[in-house]
C-alpha cells in the first residue's frame, strides 16, 4: 500500500494559486525546502500543476493525473487517468508526495498521513485556496524562516 504526504504552501488565508501560478513572487527558501522533501521521491500532481511548473521535475518520479493527455506536450512522466494510483504502478519505497494542485490536495487530504505545510506570512491575491485544519493534526516539526527576498514564514510537518 502506498502512503501519501501532502506538500503545499499557503498564505494566511489559505491562498495557494493565482492564474495557474503561485500567488507570491519567487521565495527561494520555500523552493529549497520543497526540493529537500521531494528529491529522488515519487511526486503526484494534477495536469495544471505540471503545466504551471513548466514540465516534470528532475530527479523525481513524476506522476501526473489528467483525463486527456493529448493536451500535454511534456514527456518523462507517468500519466494516470484517475486521481488514485493504479495498483499496477510500482512506486519505489511506497511513499508518494502529493504536490498539488487543489484538486489533488482535496482528494488526498483524508488519505494522507503527513503534511509538509509551508505558511507564507501575509495575504496574497489568488483564485485557488486550500485550508488545512491544523487542529486535526499533530505538529511534529516547526521552523520559522526568513527568505533573502525579505518574505518570512514557517515550515510545519504535521502527522495524523
Ligand atoms: N501553493 C502550492 O503549494 C501549490 C502547489 C501546486 C499547485 N499550486 C497552484 O494550484 C493551481 C492549480 O491547481 P488546480 O486544482 O487548478 O489544478 P491541478 O490539481 O494541478 O490539476 C487539475 C487537473 O487534474 C486533472 N484531473 C482532475 N481530476 C481528475 C480525475 N478524476 N482523473 C484524472 N485527472 C483528473 C485534470 O486534468 P485535465 O484537465 O488534463 O483532464 C484537471 O484539469 C495553480 O495556480 C498552481 O500554481 C499551488
């Protein structure tokens, strides 16, 4: 059986996306954190997140959900036509990191046993929101940070 971790970043209102992109300017500290968590792992995403990233991530097994792969011009990913991992898909070490977007977070919220939640301080304008109810989870790690851009935030690791 696969285990699932959500990896997501939100502002104080749960805003997580804007017009197919992240709502905030580049936050290097958060990007490095994301790479540390996901490098050499299996990542699962929706087709819109694949497009928003400009294609599959290097050094990771990219699994992408879409109902119509004809629209997708990228290669080097494993396509699935449902939100669930088909049983025939073998995933090394079994944990899969769900990296968005909202559709995938909603589907996996109750299935996941771990969340890497990055909170970006402030409020940003956006069209996509996802709220994690932190009181449903146990906080096992918490780290405050300041990015070189001046943006501040904190990283939480939550488990069930
Ligand atoms: N802040 C963060 O941590 C974070 C992380 C990731 C993404 N984002 C942002 O989130 C936004 C995108 O999120 P989103 O929810 O709009 O899109 P998404 O979850 O990335 O992708 C949605 C797509 O998944 C496919 N899909 C949905 N249900 C499916 C099903 N039952 N079976 C197979 N495929 C299915 C469909 O692809 P087709 O249309 O091809 O069928 C659908 O259009 C962007 O703004 C992005 O920048 C933020």
